[in-house]
């Protein structure tokens, strides 16, 4: 039965106001509206006299409106509204770019105003400040008025069409009208943790009297959010494990492969392989994430799983994010299997740019069961690609794929096992929050014989002449018979390829991003490199061109590859010793770690040079320095988590659901998330359908929109 939080905004606010909130923020119900939490609070207790304001300060002032004037803007459409306020000690100008934002202001009105002090034409001003009028029933000089003026002022996420003052008024009116609510947190848990009642928490986060009010409210609602998310993930995990899968056990092919391996597996590979074998043989669909260091041997572990499925008469689909990587995986698998096993298992490639005849043969091999291992890109997801008996889905670099893509492939079989791989190590709290419905295995050890990688940051802001030494150092490595990569963020002046920008690089004052097509010409003209074979690799090349280039580089026919991040993952050329990353500040920590992992993959020591123009003291430089300081991907994952902007931690490609955290922060709330998971597990153990916890069940329905429900139903 729908509750007060399920009331449609159209009913609660009317046909004039409700559409504004839906258009601006996608809010449709009262619950959505009350979940639009303040992004910060202006501390009204720190009232500042107007005559003591300093440029750059964030201030809260109590003042009276003296005048309001409007004028047409010269360089853009619309009006500029200028309001002058005074508190008796001085005056201050308020500037608004929308008349709608000033509807509550009139000369003679007293109110409270919050914003950052700026300077325009030698005049101090607050641009588009938050404000609130003194209540009409309050004597401006009374103790009640002073208490009101000193209470924290909620500042809400706003838009040009819906300003913070309007949002605050609408939300507070709904809070005041809220009836008692059923609490999704069980009474005993709430009492043990000292949490507020649900209704009281919603009231105090929007109408705090003192700072402790909103802090306590946030603590309560943060736990609510964690409990709902973890309950969803654990319910999905249980539902997935209730399915039945065909048991798959290693046999002849697996034994032959083990016998021909030329090296010893790491302890981690043995342990993770055993976990996967148990999953495959259990009769319950495997749903496992294998995270591992760059070069830790994830593909080998996945290949062993594919062989166990083949031994049981089934097929495996290996989904790779790029055509370059899919082609390389196929060649690596064929080489690892050897001629006899490869002939029997017929590893087959399906990509979007295969010639029609080759693609027809490949899809026939998959549909007939003739190909036991099918490697491909998004082309595997097409309706024309079918399998005789799909027993295992392997998703490589899973963060490159959305849930719908993974599900489309899984539905091509009868409850196939699923193995997802990532070379980006994941902190425990992120694993619980993003992948809480998967079992997680970890590969930390690197195979024996891997060479060390030396990393340096080349700061051109302070030492512009060092770029000459970068190219000299590359030439020295080539003189030894080695090869090198030069990575650029752009193809040309107009095309910047996908980057994992976990914080905005400070572009102002920096040169334009380095581009493949201009850098390659520069290197071909360089006296020390002019005789070298230098080629390009980027996303605008056809699949055949990219494949031919990678083959030539792997064969040693190319000395230097100038590329975008298409070489970020999976590219394995043991003779490559040098990685030069230009404009390294434009890439995220995970990307830089992956790029560095392209060298040092054999007996040749690796050298990685991160070239940047940013200032030494900046968040962008912090990221680059973090990667330079350690080769430990798990340590970097934690640094990545701490340096990323909140909201980007989970990654959009995972689903809007998992990245739309409101108050919960995986970088800060690890213990709380673990506690919430324990509470959710206890609840579900005794009440898997949540019949005895209807408020929690309702909270799940409110929290998960259609996309998120589909996500949780598909993972």
C-alpha cells in the first residue's frame, strides 16, 4: 500500500510546480523530493557585518533590502538583477541572472543572505546568493528572530530555472506536513546505533536548528542508504544462487593444457583457480569477479575455466572491450593452447568489422557448437550470434561494459556461469558497494621473471627543457633493441579520446592536449628518432588497420607506437621497455597504472615517463605523483578512491543505480557499509522476502528506479 513518501509531486505540489522539479532533478514523488538533500549548510551563527567583508570569503549576513534594479545584459540574452542590501554598517550588492530568483525580494524586506564575496568593477558583491526572508510573524529584534537567524541554512543543488530559495521553501513545507513514517531500520538496530527516527531525520536534515541536528540526521540517513543498498545486493545474490546451472568439471583438455604450461602458476592463480573450479562444479551459476594486478595472469585463470567448460561439452564466450584486445586475446589463447588443443577447441573471433564471409563462418561455428571458445567485442551481443550450449561468459575489463550488455550475452545460454575480470584493483568498500552481489577473488602476485618498472614524473611547468631528455631517453632504449610507446590524450586537435578523468584537469593556461597525429610527425623529424620505424594507433583506424599495426609492433617491425589509450589494457609486447605518457595529468590513476603495465612484461626492465605541464601543487599532479610513487595497484586503488570527486567513484557504466549515492561515500563510510551489510544479512536470513520488514521492502522500491531494478535483476 502506498505511503506518504509515495505521493506523486503532481498531487502534493500541483501542476505548476511539480513539473519544475521533475524536469530539473527527475523528482516524481514526495520521497524523491525529501531525498533531495542539502549539499551544504551556511553557518548562520557566523554572521558577518557588511563593513568587514573580505574578497573570497564565504559569508552569511543579516541585512535589509535597500533597492532592486534590472537592466538588459549586453553580451547575452536576459536581464541582470542588482539588489543592494544594508545592515547599518555598510552596503553590499547582490547579483542575479534571473528575475525568477528574486521573486521573494522587495525593498524594506529583512533577510539572511549567504554566498561568496566577489569583486566586480571595484564593488563587492554576492553572485546569485542563497537567501531567506525573516518570517512575517517574527519581531526582527526578538530572541526568537536571533535563534532563527543563527540556525544553519540548507543550501540545495539548484538550476537556473529552480533556485535554492524556491527549493528550500517547497521542501520545508512538505517536511512540515509529513505524517508519522514507518522506519526501514529495525527498532533494535536503531536503538543500538543511536539513530534518529526516520521522520525526525528527514525533518532535521532539512530544518536544522543547530549544527548537531543535520549531522545526526545525515548519520541516520547514511545508514538507511547503506542498508537499502546492501539488502538489494544480497537479495539479488540469493536469487542468482537459487538458479540451476550445468556442473562443469575439468577433463582431458584441462589436463593437456596443464601439462604443456611452460611456467609455474603463482600461489594466487592456484587458489583462485580452485575457487572457480568449485563454482563450476557446484550446479549453482558462478557469479565471480576476479580482480588482479596488471600482468597477474587473469586471462590464464579464465582460460582454465573455459577449458573446464569445454571438457563438459559447453562453450565459452569471452567479451573484450576493443577489437585490438579481442584480436590479441584470440592469438594469446591459440598460442597458449598449442596446435593440437587449438584445432580441437577452434577458438573463434567475432567482431563488428570482420569481412562478411569470415563473420558468417564464425557465427556458424558458434551456433553449431564447433567453436568451444568464442572471443569477441560487442558484436557477440547481436541477435545473429547464437550458441549451441553457452556454459560460461567471461567479461574482460568489466568496467567498460554496462549491465545490459553483460545480460544480453548471459541470456544466450541456460543459466551460464559468469566470470568478470578487472585489472583495476578495487578497494573493499567499493567491492561491497558496487559488486556486493558477486563473489570476489584477488590476484596480487605477479608471475616470476617479470622485470621492475622505473617511473618518473617529468614536470615541464618548472623544467620545459626536460622534454628533450624524454626523447633522448626513448632513443637510448631503442638503441638497445627495445621498443616504446608514446601515449597522447588526443588523436588530433579536435578529437580527444575517452579518458578516465577523476578530477577536472586545470586546463586554463595549459597548452592544448598532445595529439597523436602531430606528435608522430614531431618524432619522425627528431634527429635521434628519424631513422626509426614510428607508427600510430588510435580509435579512428579500422579494425584491420589496428590489428595489422599491433601485429607489426608485436613482431618487432615497429620501433615506436604513438597511440591513444586504445593500448591501455591487455596489450602484451615483452620487448617494449619504454612508456611515455604525454599530458599525464589528463588521465586518471587507474589509466596511468594500466598504461605503465604495458611495459616491463618480460625480461626487459621497464621505464615509464609521466610528462605533464601542470603546477606541482595541484590535484592533477597529486594523481600523477601517486602513480609514480608505487607499483602496487591496490595501494593506488585506495589513493584513487580518496582523490576522486565524490559521485565518480562507482563509475557511470556500472548503472545509474550504483553510482547515484546521495549521502553515502565509499571513501569514508567503509565501516558503516560493512555494518549495514551484516544487518542486511541477518534480516534476510530470517526473512528473505521481507514480509516482517515491510518498511524496508518499501524503501527498496522507493530507492530503486526502473534502471536500478533492472540492474539488480540482471547482475
